């Protein structure tokens, strides 16, 4: 058996690639190229955000069931001490290097 590398994607990426119908979006094309044959993983937070979005938009039971089925087939990383530590380390390293993954400021001027 060959190991396939996994990549954790955020809510925007997962939604655009697998939930919405905008597959012609240039970002989707680029993200598919980057992901290649990697296995897509999501965080528990992405799962929660997608389900909350469906609820707040009053999706039909059928559409919500399709989303739930998709999420159930997608490996989900749950929160634990190791995941929180990895997030903290990545965020600090991104901030120190000026990397775009570090959330600097949102509208309203306060840091995230």
C-alpha cells in the first residue's frame, strides 16, 4: 500500500472545491493543482463552520444531508493538545517571518 500525503485545507478552500458549484473559479483550478493527489483533511472548525453556514442559510434537508455525507467521508482533525500546539507554533512562526498566514488585522483595526 502506498502512503498518500494529506493536506489540511481551510473552510474557504474546502467549500469552493467540494461544496459550491463554482468549479470554474480560477482559485479552485489553482488549488486543485496545488493539492494534486494529496488526501484532503479538514479541521473540526471547518466542519463546524460549514454546518453552521448551512443552518444559517436555511438549506433544505436534502442539501444539508449531502453536505453531512461529504463531511463524514472527509478525515477530520479534532482538537487536542498537539493540534493546539502546532497551531500556536505555526502562527508564531508566520508572524515572525511576516508570512501571509498570520492574521494581522481585520477591518475595525483590532488583531485577530
